[in-house]
C-alpha cells in the first residue's frame, strides 16, 4: 500500500530525504505571512525525477491544495543537482507553494527548500584595482547560513585583466554533503560558467575577460549554491603579472 500525505510547513527551511518505501508526499507552504520579509522561494534537489515538483496553489482545503499552477518551469539543471527559484512578487494570486516529492519507484533523493530575501543574500565586493602594487586582494564572508548567495563583482569589466576567485568553505561536523556549485554570470557573455566544489574545501576559479562591457548598467556576479551548515569566504586576487 502506498502512503499518501500532505504536510504544512511553517518553518523558514525544509530538509527532506525520501524513505525507502514508495510514498506520495506533498509539503504545502503558506505564502501570505512570508511576503513581507522574503522575496523568493528556493529549492534544490538531488536525484528527484524530472516530473512536476513545484506548484503555486490558488485554492486550498485545510492543508490540501485543490487548484493551482505548475511552477516546475523554473527548474534548472546544475552540475550537482536541480534547483528552482521563484519570485514571490510574480505570484500575486498564489496563496501557498506546494512541493511534490513522491517516490513511487522507490528512488532515493533529498530536497532542501527555503524562503530568502534577495537583498539580505546579496553582497558586493570590489575587484582589485589594476594600478595597485603587489598582490591585491578583496574578500567577503557570507554571514547567512542559507542555500543561495550572490556576490556582485564591482567594476569587473577590465579587458584581459586576469583574476583568481577563491571560495573557501568551513563546515560543522563531518557528515556527507552535496557539493556546492558556483555560477559566474557575465551579462554580456552568452553562457554562464559553473564550478563544482567539494565541501569543505578551498576552490580556485580563474577568470579573464576577453570582451569589454557594452554599457555601464550591467555587472558580473558570482552565484553560490551552498550547504546551509557551512560558512563561506570569497577572495578575489589580482596578480601584477597577469
């Protein structure tokens, strides 16, 4: 017999690992109380089947969604897992978000979701100046223990100037974790660059721009998909010989 379950979640974050026995499981997240403090809802999963798994609910009966819309279109396949991020401001008619994590085939997977404020999870770090003498380093420590962070790279538009980005992670305990993933986005490039990082570790990413920024409005950013019980530090280094 297959178990069928709906569960309401009122905590800021959910971590779920599938049981070995087949189960139809839904988690429902009330949205109205979150709109004031949060801008986005973010989930990541490992090994979950590529079926609809994130929904916006417009009609409920208790903790059960009766009518809604599929939000799985927001899913992106990263090197280590799948993620989906939805902006709450784009969902004015949605009262609840629903996470569907059924494993009818007995497939093992894990899912983590959280509410987040984009402003609170975004920090800016200046690129070391090209005229500085010796090694020049800029550093920032990510203070929030969340799943997603964005580091804006200020003044990152110097053509042919090479930089090294080092991402250091330190974690509590020795449990097995999914790797972290960095995503370097340069708006005037056609593709983003991904790097998979074991946790804890110190990972180096080498960057050099070969085309100039077409305008002054766009800026590069490093997006980090992180482990929630680890602390991350990002260092930007420019060598005078680069």
